[in-house]
C-alpha cells in the first residue's frame, strides 16, 4: 500500500489527459487536465463494487 503525503498531492502536475494515482487498496487520486484533483474510493459491500 502506498500512502500519499499532502505535499506529494499538492505537487502533482497536470498532463494533457486525466490520470489516476492509486494506493492499491481502492483509494485513488484523479488529476484532471484543468488542475482539478479529486479523491475516489472503491470498496466492496455485499459482493458489489461501489464507487
């Protein structure tokens, strides 16, 4: 599992297309071309994948 520090997240640069950084346990940081950063968490609940 990779843990992200606040400074790492702040320093992420934009790219021409959206990209995702994952911790390997369902937590993802999505970085959009316009600079927007958002967290997404995927988890299983009663054998259903939720986002």
